[in-house]
C-alpha cells in the first residue's frame, strides 16, 4: 500500500513541482526537463496499472486521518482510464507545440501544473476536494484559452471561466447541503449513509436538492444541453493544441464527475432524464455543426454531440452501457484530439478556417490527410476503425427500439456533418506549405494509437473490467459479439448505405446560405441569458427527479 500511495502522490506532485521550477528558473535548457518528467510519469502509470490489475480497486486516506474527515483517494478502472488519457495527451501536446512553446516558460508552467491537478482530480474520493481541484483546473484552462491575448480568445476565456465558476457555485451549494445532512463528504461513506433509507422518495428533501446541484454542475462541465454555450466559444478561440486538450480530455471531467455522483446517489429516476438529455444534446450539437463554416467550430459542436452519445449509453444503467461509455470516452479522446490538431495545422499553415476556402489538402499533404481520415472514419463509426467498437457496444446497450432508432439518427447526423467537413481534402491545393515536423508527429502519434486501439481494445477489456470486478455474462457476450462482427462485410455495406443517405441529406437539405442554417450558425447566447438558462435547467431537473 505504501508503494501505491507514493506512486499516486508522485503523479500529482512531480508535474506541479517541475512547473514551479520552470517558472522560477526561466531557462530554455531546463524546459527540456518536461520530457524527462513525462517519461517518469509514464513509468509510474505503468506501475499503477500493474498494481491495480493485481489488487483491484485501491483506497487510502492521506495523513492518517479518519475516512470521515480526511482526504480519501480511490483508484479504479475509471481513474486509470483518465490518467492514461492525460499522459497520452500531454505527450502529444508537448511534441505538437514544442517548436512554438519551448522557450515560453509561462505556458509550460500552466500546462504542467494543470497536469498534476488533473491527476489529483481523477483520484479524489470526497466531494469538497473534488470541487477545489476542478476549480483550479477551470482557472488554468481559462488562462490557456485566452493565452493568445486577442479579443476573441479573451472573451471566450472569460466566458468559460465565469460560466463554469457559476456552475461550480451550484456544486458548492450541494456540498453544503450534503454535509448538513450526512456529516461527511467522503463519497464512499455518503453512499453507505444514503443506502440506509430512501431519501430520494420524498420531493425536495435536502438530499434531493444536493443531488440536483451536483448533477446540474456536472452537466455544465460536460457541456450538455442547454448549458453548453461556453464550449464552442472556448474551443474555437483557443490554440488548437489547447482545443484538443479541452475536447479530448477536460470536457469529459464533467462526465467523470457525473459517473462518480451517480455511483454515490443511486437515483433510478434520473436515467430516463439522462437519455433524453443526451439525445437532445447530441442532435442539437449535430444541427449546429452542420450549419457551421469554420472547421474548428464544426469539431467543437461535434464534441457536444459525442458527449450526448456517451450520456445516452450511460442512461441504460447497465454494465454494457457503462463500458460502452468508457470505451467511447477513450476512443473519442483519440480521434477528436487528432482532428483538432490536424485542423490546427491547416489553419496555421494556410491562414483559412472556412470549409469553402480550404481545398486540396489531400494532394498537398497526403500523410496529414490519411491521418485525419482515420479520425473522420473513426468518429462516424466506420467498420475497421476504433469508433466502430465503442459505438457497437453503446448500440447494444439501447434498452428499446425507440432508443436504438434515436441512436441511429445521431450516428447518421454525424456522417452528414463530416461529409461537409471532408470537402477540404478535395480539389486543387490553394497553398502548399511545408508542415512543421513536430506538429505532424503529434497527429501521426494519435493516428497510430487509433489503429492500435482498434486492434487490442477488445482483448484488453477483460483485464480492465477485472479491476472493478465487472464480469456479467451479458457483457462477456457483447464483447464476443463485437469481436465477431468487427470484420463482417455486412456492417461495411450498412455503413456505405448510411453514408449515401447522409450525402443525399447534405445535398438536399443543407444550404449554407439558407435563412434557417444562417440563423443557427450565428446564434449566440449572452452570458446573462446563459445564467438564467442554467437556473431554469436546475428547476426542471429538480422537478423531473
């Protein structure tokens, strides 16, 4: 146990300490130490995986304090999944942005400090410490969003900071109400306390209001409808490597928090709400994405859509739905980060952002095009690509024919918008500049991981599930079924039919200059309207539970 505690704390404090030294010393040569530190973190992660695979879920309390008042850590398969994602994306960002940022000690300070805080966030097992860490993550993320210091990024960063902070004020209210009733903020102890009697059966109890506070605040962090307005602003304005970090990883901190809260409260009535919340989030994200002309805006709204899909899977409240959501969290992290970094290369080298202004990327840069098509085929769920695995698992989790058809509708919409996005690869090149090798290396790395994940994901899944002792017979059958159909020609044909329908839909119904699509494209919610929407959302959720 002492070894585990040491590894856990080193993952948190090594990047924080090195960030402080980078800021104080401000030496170009010392900045290279981030690669050494990242290597050490990677080794620590491998050790932590090994320990958890042997021992299962790990819990410990810092400083010898009791569980009721101390800071407890919990490391399970979900924690390890997010730490793994963090290690990968920080490696990729360092490689991708190194040529531009290797002498920028402030950027490296914020980036490495954020890494340590994130690793702490995904290990914490009490409500208040989670609040503190997520607030620190929000503040540093806002700084990185507005790092370019132009007008657009400044407005987007402040909007992100203020709106998310308001959402976490709602969370803090939930913390106060819960402590008033339970006398502890340890998630495991609160779960035992709530199991003693059905606190959620009586309307508007302190416990019910606290759950609503937690649920709504995590919906803000995850950018769910109708509290998503901060996300497209932040993703579009931020540097592309920060957009990849936000979309691939940090926006999923809301999903992580939501899963932890659902584990504690066990509220059966919330899952039906979650499904339709996820569906309308997904379909609205697609509608906004289809209306856009800016390639980063298309990707940003598709993050909202994919988060909605994950919510639809979690809403099944089954092992299959949960694992499908876990798989898609990781797979989406890979291919959406890849697409944002590829879009960043195109924008930086060509100076254009509109789909109509960018042409011929396929001829000018075939390797970049190949990598981005791996991402596009993955996000649209094409057979032989990683998105197919997680989408198949999520599809199996749908509890009714209606739910399944709504899931198919979202998948079809995803294809429509990415057919529009893929236009940038065809035609004669507008420009033909040389791409920075570091940036291309980051994209190639994620492409390789997408391919590797498709090959090994189903094989390593049983070991991953063993950490939390998830061995239901239905889950085993689902894994076997997906393995069996992964190379089935029937699904290739089905994908091509869906693609043909999507192409026809785009040609017939999506006219960029039409009044409807233009009004959707230019729709923006003012900050005060977003706050009112958040409060109304809180009232609606409270009444639906």
